[in-house]
């Protein structure tokens, strides 16, 4: 006996239900892709991508534009851009499906394989530079992609319009799907304080969202920690590029001040900067570096290895900032023989202690704190463009120095080192850099 036949109308209903189910499944999959899972609202990179914004005035001088062409040569920053299917400096990591999507669509392609960046900064009485600062910061986020960036700003105690401008900046960012935490507080420095303990506390305020972000499923590959400097977007992109190319844990530019008559540029952050001899980096930019191998590279404006540097902005490997005993800024351990150095110097030493020892300076990138020094930075750009480079770009890493020159700050309410200089150990054991 044969099987009973299925009525035609039943077949039609079954097919119709399958079509409905397929449509619902497709719609749900699409929504999952375009919704931000944390905020449960539509994520749209076009919101910031479509913001029309010119560079800050000092970032579009004639020399700056030439410098941009030099820096961007051969599309070396393309892998950092949010809408390319390239995940690293080498091009062999392009996934075919992303390449197909990129060519087939006129819309920006969101790549989940892109590195994630936590941008942290402290601001205080920065009304003079903050407009340019914000301009270039937004251009940086726009390039890297809102989905790849978290912005954390901590400001306290300002008596100018910095807090007011930051409140306006928050209103600007909210509709752009940029993840951020901008916190302004009225509390200022106490009447009795240790400068480094206080600065470490303030810097750690800017890092506080790291823990909350991790609890939500967001972990970051690199921390871009910025002081209140004058910078252009490509300055930071070059630091990110060199951080990747050199496989560095700690990447900094050179920060400058001007001195003398006529005015000339000098290295600013001498309390922190230490070369591979462990000696202080100090003086005018001409013949600045005394360590021989590093000096040869410095004179060709190539990245070189250091024991420590900060210089206004640092691109940091984020790994030591996670997990048990997560790294944070601190002052020296009171009652020990540890050098009572800057919180940034101690961060370098803690990186060394934990095996993150590739610390480099990128001399092509100069940053400052005063608008009046921009023209002097431009004059240095011409030297970079005119330099004949004969050495390889990649750093031949060497081991660290046995000791460093320690300039300590022990007393309260002091701004500058108050302990005579002495050679000291910065970590126990070997100083091998692998």
C-alpha cells in the first residue's frame, strides 16, 4: 500500500513558512552584525566617517603637507585604517572574503581583526591648545574607526574653560557612536603632596575605564597615553606604525622646548629619557644622543632603542595592564633603594621587570606644549626630508644598560629632583632584550 499524498495547499503553506523563517533568520543575522552588542543600539561607522573636518592650522602648513606625503609613502598606514581588509603591516593577512566585500561595497567595511586602541589622557588648564587637540584627536579616531577605539579623558582642577569645552566635546561625540569616558572634577592638588604620587594617581584615573571595559568584553591591544601636547594625526599614526614594525612594547616621539637666542629646539623630558648607556638624554637636538649605535640611527631620523622615554605621548603594549597585579602608574617604594624617579620612569622600569623591554624613540616625530614652537618644528621637518637614509629601518635590538643615572625626588611640594644624581639598578637580574 502506497503512502498517502500530501495536499497541495499543505505544501504551499510549508514552503511559505520556510520562506518566512529564512527571512527572519537573515534579518536577525543582519541586525546582529550592525548592532553594538554592548549598548544594544545601531552601530554606524559612517556617523564619524562622514564628519567633515580639516586638520588643525599648524598641521596644514606647506612643510607639514610635504611631511605627510613623506610619512604616508607607499600607503604604509593603510593597514591601520578602519575600512581596509588589512590587519597588519604585512599584506598576507588579508582575508579573501573581506577583500571581496571591500571591492563590492561602497560603504566602509568593518573589520573585526583590527587592533583595538585605548586612548588615555589628562588635561589641566589647556584652553590654549584644546581646540587643535580635539581637532586632531577626532581625525585620529575617524581614521582608526570608532569601533576600534575607546577614549578616556580625565581633567581636574582647571580654572580656565577646559571643563566647559570638554562638556561640549562630549555632546559632539555622543551621536557618533564613539565609546568614551570624559570625566571632569573640581578637586585640585592638595596643599601638601608628593608630586609623583599625585601625578600617578591622576594618570591612573584616565586608565580606570580599562577594567570596566574588560568586564563588558572589550580588551585593547595598545594604550595611547597622551599628555597635553600639540600634535597632528600622522604623528600618532607614525608611532603606531613603528610600534608594529619594530614589535615594540613602548614607543615614544621626542618632545621639545625652545631655548636660546635665536631660539632653537632642545629635548624636554630629560628627567625620564635614558639611553642604552643608562645616561640622561639632554641638550639641543643636534648631536643629542651619546650612545654610538643609537646616535647613528638618530642622525638619520630612524627609530632607536632606549632604556626609557615618555616625551609627551607613549604607545604602550596593553598586556601588562591586564590580569592579576595589573600594571599602573606609581611612585617609588618608600623605604627602599628604588630610584625616586618620575612615574613615567618607574613605568619603564616596571615594563623591564615584567619582560616588556622593547622601548623605542621615533625621532621623526616632534611634539611640543606651546603653539609658539610650531615654526621651529617645521624647520626640523625640512631636515628630515633632506636626509639621506642608508641604515635599515628596523632596529637591531641590544640588551639594556647595567644601571641608570638616577635623579630622585624625595620631598613633598617639590616639582624638580631634589636628590643628588647617582648610578642605580633599575631591575634585578639580567637586562636581556629578546
